[in-house]
C-alpha cells in the first residue's frame, strides 16, 4: 500500500499539500479498505489524513464518511458540511440527512431532503435521500406517510441496480410498519427473489408476514 492506489482525481487534489501528500494518500487508502470491516480503525486513518490536510475537500469527505460509519454522527455531520463548502458538491446530502436522524433530529433530515440541490443528484443518491427521508417520517411515527413517499416510479423499475433493491426493501419495511402486512409480504418476496446472494433478510421477513 503506497497511496498510488487512489484515483487520479484524488491525487490531483492532494498535489497541493507538498510532502504530506504521500502519507495522506496512504491513510486514505487504508480508510477505504477498512471501512466495512473495521469502521473505527478506518476513522483513525481518515482522521490522520485530516490532521495533515484539513483544507482538502476529499479528505474532509473521507473523515466524515468514516465517522458516519463508526456511528459518530455529530462529528460526521461537521466534516461533511465542511466538505460541501469546499467542493460545492451535494452528493453528501443523503449521509448528512441520515446523521441528523442518528442525532434524533428527523425534522432536520427532512429539511435536507427538500434542499433544491437534491434534484441534481444521480439516481442512486436521489433514491438514497428518499429512503432517508422516509426513515425520518417513521422516526416521527408517520408510517403511512413514509410508505407513500416511497411510491415513486423507480419502485417498479426493472433494473437490478443496488438502489432499486434498497428502495423496494425500504418500501416493504414501511408497509409492514404501517400495518399493511399483505402488501409488505409481496414486496419482501420480490426483494428476496432478486437477492440471490442472500444479502438481506427479505426472505425471512416475507415468511414472517405470510
């Protein structure tokens, strides 16, 4: 692991920090590799990079994402806000909204979901924001409203992309919470049929509701 594994775009952003660039790159690579298996260790690497390059947007993003995955929502929110100011990118908005949920502030999550910049996000990010917003509604006890939010045309898309499976699962879960068990069972079954690797518990949920 040398740091050369990073994308060229990231390397270009690090080129302005001089001699610290290699160490920062190495920490970012390790943060990315550890994010799933050891989020807290990933956070340590991301924050080591942050200490050396706090004025680089991609570094603040990495620190924010790692903190989010480690469950440190206030910390993650601060870092992602900084990253957005530096880069102007709205791609962090879904994670920022989920941080607000994690902090027990679903109303603020909904405020972020209504940010005009959300309309400019790609499909996967827009759907992720929709799922987060529906979750915020459920946090507030508005289960029927959450299910209604997820009734978007993309719900019946034929794509096998991950965002579609996440949307269908979220919809099934919202239906179950709203007391619409028969509909929820059908949607969990649909998710399970597409989940050949068993990445979700959709099959078990469908059996529970049958």
